């Protein structure tokens, strides 16, 4: 893992980058991580933000037919932090709506177990979310524990000003400072 360039960022933004980097380095099986704002915008991730791959001439990505393109095994949701952020935002919105309908209070975390991996979504603060895509081999309790540590440490730091700074950083240079891997 290469550390992102944090030159010119505030102390709080550098601290958040450090916390995210530690989360990924300390927990085996984490494939990608995204911090998403309450309005669904990617703020910080472990992967560079890549533009979507246009469909190939036969309908699939990379020029492969759709069936072959689906058979590819990317390391994350289509290999993009922006895709993980979209999934995290959607799951967060869905579970908040469900909690409201059921009158069950605030959503603290959500876990989706799949045959070949898992997805964890945890509330940070003010509607911001932490999303982790883990491999099938990851220990779900260890991932959840370290996510809770991250949320506890980052929750008070993730102010509207910091969210704005992180978003601005991603818009200006998505491959260097928005990524922690």
C-alpha cells in the first residue's frame, strides 16, 4: 500500500487519511473502503477514483461480451471506489428508510454476507457512512470491531468543513489525495 500525498491538507484531513490507512493495513481481508457523505458523495477511499469503463463493442466492459464481462473477478465493486461509494450510499439510505418505517431508531451498522465476500456499512456522524468490502476469508467480527474503532475516532473530526475539504481534494486530483491505497 502506498501512502497518499497529504501535502496541503488540514491536520484533521491528514488524521482521517491515517486512520483509514491503518484500518486497511491492520485488518486482513479488507479489499476496499469508502467514506461517504450524507448526500452520497465519496469523501475518502482506499482505491483511486477511476472513470467508469465504457461498454465494449459487444456490450460488455473491456470489449468482452456481457456474459464474459460478468465472469471477470474484480477486486472490488467493478474495481472502483466510486462504485463502492454508490453501493454504500444506497444501502445506507435503504436501511435508514426501513428503520423509519419500523420505528426502530437510528441504524448503527449493516452487514451483507455473500458467497465470495462481505459488505459492511457503519454510520459515522451526521449521516456519513463508512463502507468496507471484505473478502470471503475476512473475519467479520474483526472487521466490525476495527470499523467501530475508526468511527469512534473519526466521528467527531468529520465536520462539514472537513467533508468539504475532502470533497474538494477528490475533485481536484482524484488519483493522489483522495485515495489511501
